[in-house]
C-alpha cells in the first residue's frame, strides 16, 4: 500500500513536470528530461531501491524544485531510514513552488502526517560523556563506552556509571531526531549525602534575619498592647478610688472593679515582659546576622 501511494505521488510529479503547451524547444527538452528521471525514480521505488530513487529525485529537483517532488523525496528518505533528511525534505515541500493539478492542501496534509510518523518511529541520539574515561557505564543494563553516541528509540533510559566505589545514576529522556548528552560523573556515597545536605542548607544568616525581624515586630506589638491595657486599667483604678472614698458605696461593684483592675495589671505586666523578651531575642538574632 505504501509503495502504491508513493508511486502514485511520483506519477503526479511526473505529470506536473510536463507543460500543456511548451513555449520553447528548450523547455520541452527540460521537461522531457524530468519526465524520464521521475519515471525512473518511480520504478526504483517500486523495486525497493531507495538509494537510486533518492539520487533520481534530487536530480529532478535540480531541474524543477516542485513541492510534490520534495514530498516524494522525503517519503523515500523515510522509507530508507534517513529520518533527519526526511524531516528536512518535508519542510522544503511546504515552501517549494506548487505543482499544478495537485489538490489544495494535499502537500501540507501529507507532510504533517508523515512528519508525525517520524516523531513516533525515528530514533534520537544519546551521547555518553564521562568525567573520568575509566568509568564503567551501562544504559538500561547494556555496557556502553565513554564518548559513544547511541541511536535509540524515543523513551526514557537508565544511565548508570561506576568508578571503584563511586556511583552515578541518571534517567535520560531521548526524543526523536533530537540529541541528548549525559555527563557521567560517579561520586562516592558520602559525597552525594554531603552535597544533598549542602543543597538543603539555607543561606547563611537568612533564618536569623527572618526570626529577628519577626520577633521584633511581635515584641513591639506585645509592649504596645501592654501599655493599652495599663491605660485602660488606670481609668478603672481611678473609678475604684472614688468608690472606696464614697461612704455607703456598692460593695459588689467595688469588688468586681477591683478584680478587673488586678487582672488588667497582671495582663499588662505579662505583655511587657513578653515584649521585652522578644525584643531582646530579636536583637540577638539580628546581631548574629550581621
């Protein structure tokens, strides 16, 4: 089926290469030569001789670089397993001069469809590089050499490196027609732990600074709150003095007010002590920061 489709497309390119009414004998000779080349390319494709078909189609492009010829060349490249050349040919087909008689959108539709096939089936390159050339490297359990370029199907691969007791582990993602490079640098387990701890360690002084300013803010709030409570209690204390100086005053109101004043005083003192402690601790943190 693929052979028949490719041969049909080559037939269209062949028909388009022949003008209905050539203006000059030189054009006639040129079109006749391209007709003969395209015909030979079609026969080569039918016979599975992709290398010969590629040479013929490239010769045809030199005579008349039509979009359908680029499309056919890309398909032959793809059948021959030459994916990068196929991708480039499909791209050229989209910008090449349009052949007459080709249905609108056919070139773009086929180029898009076959490019998608390339991304699903063509290999990518995984380049293995080593910090120490003595490293022993495996990719999905298969031993590979440092400096080797691997052609792999799209997917994820486990890259393991070993140099004495030092180890390296990495998951590499390979994409079609793309190149990924992995630097294998085995390290001892204690080195890996130390580096992990270093990465997790916060910037020096950053926690002290944060704690210092937060503590200072809370200290100011506590001191301010204590002062407000004290002022409120002072007003109640004045009322309490008046009640104590009034003969026959209400004993119940006096006791309740006295209890409130004592509670307010205790609260104010607690807030002052808390605020002072926070400010002192904050000063220490900020001092350690600077």
